[in-house]
């Protein structure tokens, strides 16, 4: 107790994990299989290899290996920005006057501004290794597009990014960063795909959605020689790659003889929370002492707290396989006043199953003005201007720390500061000038999305 | 030689310097004294205390103490983002095919996006300690304004930032970051000061200059109860605070048994290069083996390479004291196509004297398209999107590394990556789309600035 815990716990380069942790190998109940959209049968390697790189398909379907070795070349690229620091939030604790000990794993210290680079590097590496020419993807808030363009520039891969049209208009600088790394941006919906042309003919003024951008990117990948599709969240392989966050966080906490009572992460598609909780979830699944896990989502896009646990398409165009997950329906769109990311209609099948089975203890939905209030409080005390997404976790962390203040409990809280908000200043401007508003969908709003979830008699 | 040098050398928290290094105590010839603009006599503590905080005035005039202790509270705030990492640029070396060993000290990993926070924290601390209500300052590219607004939010100080009008228009997001930390931005020239009103009546369409913004900020500081003025570069106190960069860089290199043959830094007002070279310049001044120092500046604002070494005002309004420095004249403005910072007409008196006396070996002016070419090459290989300012150092580093490739010499190069370019994407967009241009002032252009340098008979 006498030894002062430093502000930043930094591991050495050798302590970067040598293997990713595959939580599926430990899950008591695996998530339901992904289904082929035509046959409604579980997808096979053969079904997926036209869409994804071969090695990534293997990872996607791997339920058996607890650890999958990280190739040396990927680890070398990780060394550009990893190990990522674990911070003790002394200044925030003091400002709150809480007895809680607050830690955060900071994944925003690279130019992509988020944890997304952890999976982008892996996916680009395997694409290059397979001899591909390039990859396609979609991006909403832009963090994934940036991460992938960076990774592709390292490996000399072509990169086409379908960017939700409204984002490409509202975030010209984010677009410029992506282009600086050599990727090509296509605002979605676009006239470069059948799906995009159909969306435009139905609604010429469409500002796009993540689901549509996914459909376009997949269509181009499967129809272009030497290309595959890559995705920054939701997939099993992404949670696998993101496990480096939790493995490092646990190792750093062990160095200072700490272990979290609560782990808090924002959840959109699930890549951040899935990564952060990985090593701690391993403890839970092994029956050991483990933290209380809280998934935080926007009240305006509440897939875990108000969605259905059902088979649904992963995209708006209904070209992707079906996944059993918490979903608001592939046609669901968060309201136009929704700032930042966390706007996906579904949730990672792994996270969905863990939540369904009670291994993730709680999901909590928070409104965006309260999120930006927490973000500003964090910035002014801890210095780092957080991403809107990560600020959902900050909101709940502050709430939990204030509960500790009331009860006098000195709980140890770990949250994921998954990214910075440097390219989200429009949202901060709205908060600063008081024009930001909240929106909670009505039950009728949600019902419209639920109505679009496919009815699959006999499949559960 | 067998032990592999890591990609990042990170010191421990205890290794953050406990004292700043004051190079003036070691200089063979001190810089000529700063002169009071009214009396033309060397300024005294009493002259400066209405403008600057008392403790900072003492630091400004201190020629005797080699080391000045860093107060514990400042060191605690340094721990938010320090020690800053020293990187080995393995990926850039490989891309260039050079035998040179390239290192860079990365100071952009905090939300201000630059090294400026090192001095902002110190200046805000001393202002608070003196019981002041607030501080005023100016900002051009916006890095200093961001750093100061952050530091003031930590200490609960009011902060008024005079931002060059063209910058406040071109960088709404930079403005939004500064406002998120609670500072007030006033586009300069403004109608809040006598100088500003005069500038506007002479030229209502003025887009402002750093020199004018300084005049305005000083005027407000000296005429408002409980306020003082703070400055992010040029001053002796700023170079003192920035010495943490060089002290850490040297300590990190010692850990891996390295010592630079060449130290390269960009120089606008001098805060970055002054900081980076500090501990190495101490070696030079002590007659030990020392690096070859290169100061890099924009060809469009060439104070060291083409300026006069003369007494001049530090601001356009001619309200500040006079400093003996390399100057283009207080009325000099870089051309409108000049992107990024490094646009100040003068140069730190300390750096000016060291350059004049041959302790800084070389100043080199580079054109901005070649700078952005280097910046893009760096981003695509090393990952970090560099600030336009820092990219001047990258340009020369690449040039020197390519010379090594020709000669086969394995020189050890250290450069300062003083900041990130996340809020400078307009300039990157111009480079990406081919609309960026270069401009080298003609001798006649420069003569107009030189004509404004005051004639001071009998003073040298």
C-alpha cells in the first residue's frame, strides 16, 4: 500500500502479448452459428473465402484454440504504438472526491485515434500474405477507415473505403487523413454498386448508413479480382485481435497488484468492450474472481438494452450472412442528432451471447448530453479529449465513482478510453454552444426496426 | 551491438527531469540584454512584473543557475503525458534504405498535439501560485492556445486567447478544442484593444498576424487587474521549460548506449529546437563531444538564414521590449500560401546568439511542398501524422539519411517530432490535391521588413 502507483503503467515491448485470446474456446455456450443468407445453413469456410481472407476465415470459425499466435510482423507493427498505457486517473478521482480507484486503458495514442488499428494491422497483414491486391471496407465515424488506411499503407495494399455520406460531408478532415495514407474514399450510398444505385433511386437524398456502406463494400470485394472485404467490429476475428487490449490491461494491473472490481466499456459493434474485457472474462469463465462487467451504449441506439436477441442481417442490403445477436433491425437508423459512432443496429454475436447468458452483468444506455458533460469533465481534469464513443464509458465510470463516494467503498474501476475526439469537434461544438439534444426512440420507433428482422421459422 | 534497440524507449516516471536546464548559465557569450522600449535600457524585474508573473520574470532574467528545480506539482502534471517516448524509426530507415540510425523524440502524444504543454503547465502554475485570476496570450497555428487552455483548466485560471483571425476561421475545430477546455478565444485583430482597433481602422479586412495578436494580449494583460501575459515561444523562460525534451532525450539515448551525431529541429520562435538540443548543447558548451545541430525553417519565413541579427520589437504593435535576435522585421508577414506555424518574424535571443556564435552549426530553409512530401512519407511508414512544423525537421532528416545512403556512413540522427498534424488537415488537403505552392521571398520583399527594424544608434 505504501508504494505509490504511477500515473501511467507502461509495459515493455517484450510484454506485448504474443498470442490473441479466443474467448469462444472458453464460452460455456458458443454463439449460434452464422447462417448463409441463401441456404440458412451454418456458413462454411468455403462460403466465407470469397468475402474474407483465408486465414481470417479460419479465425472467424475457430472455437477450439484458446490462444492464437500473433505473427512476428504484426507484433513489430504493434510496437509503433503498443504497449498502450494504463493510466491511474488521479486527477479525476480528486475532482470527484471519490474513494474509488479509477484506471483507464488508453488506446487513442495512435494516429487512427482509436483501438481500431489493432485489428486493421492484422487484417491487412493476412490480406498481403494471401497475395491480394487490396481490401474494401466501410467507415462511419471514420476511426476504422483511418486505421485500415494506415495499415494498408504499411503493407502496400490498395484500400477502398465506403464512408457513410453524412460522415464524409461532416468530417472533411477525417477524410483527408484517410486519403493522406493513400486510401480511396467513396461516399455511400454511391453509384459504384448495385445496392448503392438502388438506395439512391429509392432515396436520392440518402445520407447513408453503416449498414448500406457494408453492403456496398462487400459487393465490390466479392466482384473484384484480388480483393476481399474487411470489417472493424462485430466479427469474431475482430474481438480476437482486440484481445490485446485486455491482455495488456490485466498484465499492467498485475504489475501494481491491482485487479478491477468493475470493467466498463462502450459497446457499438462490440470491438472495444470485447477487447477490454478479454483477459478478465477468461477469469469469469474459469470460475475465478472476476469483475462486474458493464456495457454502455447510447440511449439513441440501444441494441443491448432494448433490442431483440434474434437472427438478423449484418447489413441493410441483406447481402451478408445472418447472425444471432441483439439487434434493432437492419433497417434501424439512429436519429440525425446522434453524434459520434456506436450507431450500428446489431452487436457482436460473442458479446450478445455473453450478455444473454449473464456473463456481461449489465448493459446501460446513456443520453448524449450527459455523455459530453462527462467527456468535458474528463478532458479538463485528465487532459485527454476523449472520443464521443469512449465518453459513454466515462459517463458510467463517473456515476459509479460517485456511488462509491456515497457509500464510502473504494472500488477499483477500469474503463476503456478507446479513442480521442480530435476529429469529432463538431459534436463538441454542439455541446459547447448548447445546441446538442437527446433522443430516446419510442417503442413504436423501435417496432419499425423489429418488423424488418427476418422471420425464420424453426431457427433459434 | 547484439542487443536489439526497442522501437520505443520509455523512461520511468521517476526519470522525468527534476530540474530544468538553463543554458544561459553555460553560454560563453550571453545574449544581449532585452531593452525597455521607452528608455532603451536593459529591462529590470520591475519593468517586467506588470507583464509577466513574478517567478517567471526571475527565470527570464536568470543567467546564473544551471539548473532550476521543477516544482513537484508541475512534475505531477507532467506525468499525465511524460516521459515522452523516444522512437527508433526502423520503418523509415528501411523505406529509405539508409545505414543511418534515426531517432525521434515524440512530443505530440498529448491533446495539445505538441511540446507546448511543457511550458504552458509551468506558466499556469506560477500564475496560480501568485494568486492571479487569469492570463492572456496569442496563438497562431493553435498549438500554444490549446496547451495553455488545458493548463489553465487544470489550475482553474481564466484564459483569454488572441487567435490570429485567419487561423480562427481556417481552424474551427482547433478553436473548439480550446473552448472545450474553457478558454475564451478572441479573433485578432479585435475591437477589444487599442492596437486591435488601430489595425482594423488601417485595414478592416486584416486577417491578423502573430505580432498583432501578441500586442493585443499584452495590452489586455497590463490593463486588467489580476491578469498577466504568457507566451509560448521566444522567451528564455520557455526555452528553460522546454529543456525537459532534451534532458529526457539524452537520458533515453544513454539507456541504449547511443549519442546523436546530428540533432535536427524545426525553428519558428525557437521553443522546440531550444528544448530538444538543451542537454546536448550543454555538452557542446562544456567542450565535450557534441552533435552537429541543424535548425530548419520555412523558406517563406527565413529568419535565421536570411534575417538580420539586430535589436527588434517582438510584436507588430511595438509595445513589447526589444530583443537582439535574428529578425525579418516586426512587420514581416509570411505569404498567404504559407501553411502551418513557424511564421514568427524573429527568433529566440538564446538561439540567435548560439547560432551567431557558431554553436548551432547550420540553419537550413526548406520549401513547403518538399516538407509535406516528407511528412506524407513519414506518416505512411512510421504511422504518426506529423505537424507541418515538425515536418521541416523530417525533411532534413530524410535528406541527411539519404546522404548516409550515398556515403555508407551509419550516422545517428535525432530529430524532434514536436507535434501532430491532426488540426492541420487543410494544409494536407492542399498537398494531396496538388494545390499547395511554394514561395521564396525576394530580396526586395525582405527589405520591406528590414526597413521596419528600429535604428538604434550606439546600441549593438
